[in-house]
C-alpha cells in the first residue's frame, strides 16, 4: 500500500539535517516506540515548475528496530532492485516539529521480501522483535496520518493507533519471505506501519494493500534483514 504522493520543491537535505540524539517516542498501551514519517524522492520525476525543481515524493512510516536503524516497506522506493544497497537515495525522515534527522545515506533492501532498512545518526526507541511468523491476538498499528502539504513543504503528519487482527497469509512462500495479513484496512499511506503485539513486541510491519486487506512482513524476516545489514 503506497503512501500519499505529492509534489514539492527539491530540498537541500544535507544542509538542513538536524542532530537529534533521541527522536521522540510514541506511547502505546504496552510501551514506547519511535515511529516517524519518511519521505522518498523519486529521482526520475525532476522537472521545472515556476522556476523551481520539483519531484514526486512518497511517504511511509519508518520505525526504529535498533538504536540507529529504521525499518520501512520497500514499496516506497522507486526503481531499486531487491537486495540492492544504495547510498544515493534522496530521503527525509522528519520529527514532529518538522526537523529532519541525519540519514547516514545507505538504504538496505533485503532481497525478495520488501524490507528497507535506513541507518541514522540519531538513536530512536525500539521494541523487542517477536519470533512468531503469524502473531496471535489483536495487534496495535502505529500509523502516520497525512495532512495536505503547505507547498513547497513536506506534508504535515501525526501518529495514530488502531487495532487490527492478524490472519494467515495465503501467499507466503516460507523461508525468509514470511508474511501474514491484517484487517481491517488502515488509513491511506499505511506502508511501513509497525504492528505491536499485546506484550509490546514488534510483530511486523505493513507492506502493501491487497483488496480489502493488508499484507504484513513478520518480525523474523525483519530480524534476518537486520542481521544481513550488519
């Protein structure tokens, strides 16, 4: 499920980054977790508009799964092959006050399972990863809600929480490609949304939309992607 796509002026990302040692965390019923909106600029859409360079940008939720490592869905990243490691992907991770984190410039896309890992200078609050391929019981989704952008700024955002139900995913192929599905649908822009179980463990993240339900990638697959990225 792709997040909203908007057009905006190309921002001087490297110059406007701010150093936040501890980005703010979102309280949940079972603990705190750092979830932030990430905006990926499509390098193939640059054009001139009113004397400015504008590009299409895709938004998604990015969650700290380790002190300096964010995870999100690879569906937000255009024209990057599975398994590819890139240092030139223009991306902005934004704090609630509008400041941008210092992205280290390397995006890891784990082969075949739609996982993108983003390293940051800043350190965020993370939750333990669950080891269950298909979680049991209700899950808490910590999503990002988007407001119309005051052009040329990035869209305004806020976090929200919703309860979803995990179900077996009929198209899982086993191995590291571990998926389950959740219902009901979340708000537009759900890709990358983290899912927490009742104990507060990170159970997975939303990948994309399939009709009336969403596919999610299980925490064990994310754990393997983290191990390969290090």
